C-alpha cells in the first residue's frame, strides 16, 4: 500500500510525532493562539537557517497502530540561502536565483517556473489560521527535551496531525492519521478497509554547510537556454519539459 502525499503540504507544515503511542494522560490542552505561534515559529526556525541538510524518510502504515511500514522512501532536503534541493518520493525540486525546477522521475517530466523567493511550501499566517480553524482540539506534552503537538480535525483529509520537535526547535517527526478508509489490498475486490497513517521522520541534521553549487542547485544538469527556449540535456532527453515561467517585465 503506497500513500500519495503532497510535497507542498509536507514542506509548508515542515514537521510531527507519536501521539497515539503516548500516554493519553500526559496530553494537555493548547489554545489556538499558542498553536499558531508554534507553527509560525517552526517556519521561522527553518527560514533563519542559512544552510542545512536533513534526511527525510516517508513511511506509510496500514493502520493507526501497525508497527511495520507497508512502504518506505528515503530522501533529503538541502538549503543554502534561497537555494534549495529536495528529493522526496521520487521528485527532485531545485531552486536557485533564476529558476525553480521540479523533476518527476516517475512521470519523466520537468517543470520550470520562476523562483519563489521563499523556501518551498512555507505557509502564511493566514494559511496557518485557516488550518487551525478546522481543528476540534489542540494538545501538547513534553517528553524529556522533545515537545509534542497534536491537532485533531472535525472534517478534513486527516483525523489528526502530530508533530515532534527536538530540543532546539527542529522537526523530528510528523505523523498524519488519514480520516478516510481505503482498501487494504487495492487489487482485491472484497479487500477489508483500513485507515492508514503516514510518518515523516527528519534525521541526520547538518547545519552551516557550504554546498557545491554545481552539484546541488545548478539547473545546467537538467536543461540549457537556447535562444528563448529551454532545451533538456542529453541525460534528460527522455523527459518532457514544460516552461511555466512568467515574464517579469
């Protein structure tokens, strides 16, 4: 069973943890104002890191309590200044001062657009507020140096989202509890239903790195400018390129 997940939502909340496994009595209520400040603080924490890299592991589980993942994918996120390069669920996203490039290795496609000027997927205060308005309850607890947060929803894609932060405010894990039941085995007509969960673990943080620009952020490995056209390189000649840039003048 493989769960599809939107990367934008992933980098926009940017990070979550173990709620159902924790002692229920340890959870304490949290106000909407406090949770809003926490979400914005997470965003600001990552924006204020000039350079870092982190390993990102997506694991999908058949239900809320299963221990062994049904599917697992390991990638990374690397940032230096306004440049970033992520490889998540088979998709490369690269941004530099000239381009934002998304390379889908499953669909053999390359999409090129203007750089956003922000780290990919970051949300505004208004978007955080809209998310919190969908919540039925907010909770928190501390586990040693780690802090845990839980958002429960009335009518949303997820019944709950949980976050775990390290002592220095970086994301350690995100857990998404899906509301809708799905077939445990999509290939069987009478397959039993189950509600899956998705865990995203952030590990091996490295801060203050100077990356090799050509290796990480340069678009030249994917395409080149020929006159007014973008032309894919030989290494990506099987990929279809879509130029979605908007003229700035």
